[in-house]
C-alpha cells in the first residue's frame, strides 16, 4: 500500500510539473435506462494543459454533455480515472466533489443562472459565500472579477436591468471569481444574438490571453473555431482532436 500511495503521489506531481490540468484515462460512463444500458462514453482519453483554449463538439447524443458533466465534477464515471489540477477526482465522494466544483471550476451556462433579485456584484460573490470567504474579501474579489469583464459600471444592477450580453458577462465574472483551474462554458452564446455572441467570444479570447484555461462545449462550428483546439466526440468516443488551423504555429 505505501508503494501504491508513493506511485500515485509521484504521478500527481508529474501532472502538476508538466502543466497538465485535466487528464482522463479510459473514461467510461454507462447509464441504466430500465433494462437497457446506454454507453454514453466508451473509453475516453483526454489531456488538457494549463492555459489551453479547447472546444468540445459533437452531435446530440454523442457524449459531449456527459464528458462535460464528468470534467465539471457534476457526475462520476462508471470506470476510468480523471485527474483535475493534480487530484484524482474520479474517486472522491460527493462532499469532496462539491469542494472541487467550487474551487477549481468556473461554470458559464447558456441560461446565465443568475439570481433575479440580486445585484451583479452579489451574483458574482455567490461562489465565495459558499466556500466561507470573509465578507470584505468577497466584495473585493467580486469587484475585481467584474472589472475583468468590463462591467464595473453595472455592479449594482439586477439581471432584469442588464442586456443578455451583460448578464453573460456577470456569469463569466462569477466563473472567474475563485481563480479556478478551468473555465467550463456550456453553449455560452446559445441565448444571445450573433453580434452579442461574437462580443462574448472575444471576451473569452481576451481571458485566454491572460492565462485562463477555457473549455467550451458547443455544437456550432463557428463558435468552436474561436478555440485553439477542437475535440470532436461521436458515439461516446473521440473521433478527432485537432488544432484549429488559424491558430496553428509553423511547427
């Protein structure tokens, strides 16, 4: 047992030292649907490094949402291993997963998921409230996060006083407030018109240049093209994993 623990610790340190923030190994997810088994993921191996900007694509039923839920620690795999920021999260219990979700992952959803009666500032504070950050520090961090998305002038406004694009910026600020290992965005432009959607994608590009690791889940190729790498899922397996041409270097 001590040798196994030592080997696991060495492997964890190797991931940290090489900048690997996400690694999945032979990830399988099977759902029981009555008497039938649905094989949503069938042995997925993925590695994403700190500072990458990755899009995960696939048709409906391909397994991309399942993979997103596993990466986001919203679900656990049937088998296989998943490492996030050096921690083997595939073997954590529900309380530990909740902590990882709050600390290591910033979520951005298509529907914004903002509290309607709370100000932009209070909405951004929420993850810090859940993890017990003192009030003064909380407010300061929330203000800085809103500043990063150019929304300082709207921090006292409630969601119904903001445009769709501004609401999504609040959601992005909330995702950034804990300085997470990854920002996981699920169809972040799905409820926005094309012009506002483009503005949000430009914001993600700006955040990426500042060093954020961004994983974008989308079914739209023009949105995926903003990323620097596209992983395509089909029938629960990785069909392709390629750099986006316009972002490729000459190597």
